[in-house]
């Protein structure tokens, strides 16, 4: 193999591997984007559930106060 052939082969290898890296980078970015969207949806769903929990806790506290007030009235 001549020096020129070796240089050409090396250049082709560099070009091929560079294209492989570009493809992998695109795949990585696509996966990151999809993962970010899924995480955002899960966080939204979680926040909605936490909001409902807080709302329900407030309702329970109001009912407990009402029951306690009625029990105090009945005991007098």
C-alpha cells in the first residue's frame, strides 16, 4: 500500500466515523427530547394529583372542624 493510498483510506475512515458520530448525536438528541417531554407530562400529572390531595385534605379538615363543633354543642 502506498502512502497516498494509506492517506486516502484514513481520510475515508475519518469521514465514515464522523458520519456515524453525527447519526449518534442526532439519536441522542431525539431520545433526550422524548424523555424531557415524558418527564414534563409525568410532573404535570403528579402536580395535578398533589393538588387534589391538598384540596381533599382541606375538605377533611373542614369536616373535622364541623364534627367537633357539633359534638361540643351536643355535649353542652
